[in-house]
C-alpha cells in the first residue's frame, strides 16, 4: 500500500464522517427535509357508539325504576341493574335470557304474590288491550288471530335477530306474515 499524505487522509476522514452522519440519521428516521417535512399520521378509528334501550324494572327487585341498558341486554341484566332480585322474588317465573326492548317493563313477581299485570290484558299487552310486539311472549303472540305457535316463534326469532321492532309494518318481513295478515294485525298490536 502506498503512503497516504496527511491532507488526503484528512479528506478521507471527513468523507467517512459525513457518510456515517447521513446514514445514522436515515436509519433513525430523523432526516430533516426542511420546514415542509410532514410526519406520518396514525389513523385511529372510533368505536361505534353503543345503542341504548330504556327499561322499566318493577316488582321484587331492590331498586325498582327506569334503567338505560345496552341494546343487546337481557332481562337478567335489567334485574342486576335494579340491584338484583329480592329474596322473595320468584325468578323461576321470569325468562332471564329474554332480550330486552326499548320501552319494555320487566316485572319480577314475588313468591306467593300475584303477578302484577297491566289492567286490560296479559303482561305483553298494554292498557288498550293491544299486544306489545317488543315485549310479548310466544304465548301472547299466539293469542293473535292467524298467528299460531310457529309464526309466533318466527316473530320472536326476527325480534332477536334484528332487535326491537321500529314499526308495526316491519311484521311484513317475518316469514308467514303477508300484507293481508299485516292489515289484520295492525289494530291488535303496538310498539
């Protein structure tokens, strides 16, 4: 190897330092492209808001009242929100697995007591005698003209799959209920 002059060695040293400096900055991602340099933006998606339903819990519960629950809640969740069932509650008479619907009243009967029901009909009906589509049981739906247990179960399955009915006209989407049957049911049901 031929001898390298001091001047040439210093030039090599400066070039190597410059290359190391640029390489290090590139590796660390700190290269400065001037004032217009833009940093990458992280995209954050916000979760969809949880839809809520308002449920009225009464009877043999610790704190009866109105409770706002997530839309996919069950009767058991509503009872827990009301402080839980009292010792005298007859929970075997309540379908704890049933989905709750907006505007529904959950009645927890007491052992040996009478089951509280609206004045003019069964628990799924209202004071006007109409069957409430979003809280009626299979038995209550079965009392409607032209609705047998199979179609009543289809209504419950539809309600479970799609959530609370938003309109009585939505019954037309239930298999086995056509426009003629819907016209017959409209005066007998409500939301």
